[in-house]
C-alpha cells in the first residue's frame, strides 16, 4: 500500500526513490534556469554598501533583498540549492533590520541607567547575530564557505559570549573578505583579548567604528589588509 501524505493522499512510490537519489524534481521553468541567470537576477537586488557610516538603514529595498532570497530558497529543493548560497553571502545585523522579532531598534549604551529597558533593546541585536552565526556554522556548516561580507553591530548584551563566538566564527569563513564592525559597549575590560589566538588571512577590507578601539588588535590579524 502506498504511503499517505499529511493531507491523507496516497504518495507515489516513485517519489521516495527520487528523494533518496538526490535528483532534481523541477526540470522546467524558473527552477531549471542555468546558474548564470540566477546570478544575474540576484545582482539586481541592491546591497548595503560596505563600508557605510550609518548604523541604521532606512531604505526598504535593502531589507527586501534578504527576505526575497530567503523566500526563494524555501520554494523548492532546486531553488534552495541555488539561493541559499546567495542568501548567506552576507551576515548583517543593523538598526532597523527586519527579523523574526520585528525591526531591530537602535541599540543603546546603558551606563547604569534604566538597565531593564536597555537590556531588552540590546538583546534583540545579540540574538539575531548569534542566530545567523549558528545557521552557517552549526546547523549547516557547508554554508560557511559562502560568507563573503560581515556587517554587524555588537552590543553590550552577553558580549562576553557573543563577541568571542563572532571571533571564532570569522576564522571559519574561508572566503570572508570584507568586515565592518560597530561595537557599542559600556566597558571594554571583559573583551580586550577576544581576538587573541585567531588569524584572518582571508580578510582584505576592514572597517571598524571609533568605539571599536578595543578590537584594534584585529587589524594585526588580517594579513591581506592593504597598507594605510
């Protein structure tokens, strides 16, 4: 007897065999286009320029790029193979970014006042950064090789664990060539030695905010940076 699907319909016995073989189901239409055409389509989605002096990005078209690529990667197995690598070319966490918890509000530096309100605001930034790093290093490590650009805001919430995790993951991205870091902390004492023990010979472009002086040793870890 043929197996039943979730909608209680009989499933063709040939379908499980195709799934096991790894063959592509969709061989016509949009899922069957050559990779060169997919690249041309993706190149028409505007990207946030890096470096940029602005933490908050107001243009909706930048937000739409990530959401559109994610939607395309969930359409079918054929398109998932193609668009996941474009989706994870960039790891980005910035003010106003749309997430599963809503838009990210501007992060704040506490200095001891209103700790609950500030911690709630900064927690969303930290969660989103950890979520993205986990996807490309734990859930699907094969995605790590596609990461080219990292553009993130690091906030004070759980910085003692989040920043070391970022430093570790950066070493796992062999094709990471451009990094922009904005670091907003009340105190840098706990994270001064975060990048000790790591080298990033693959990074060619590095932009750090004035507040990120605590991670200046990172510059010494990037062998391919052009002289200034």
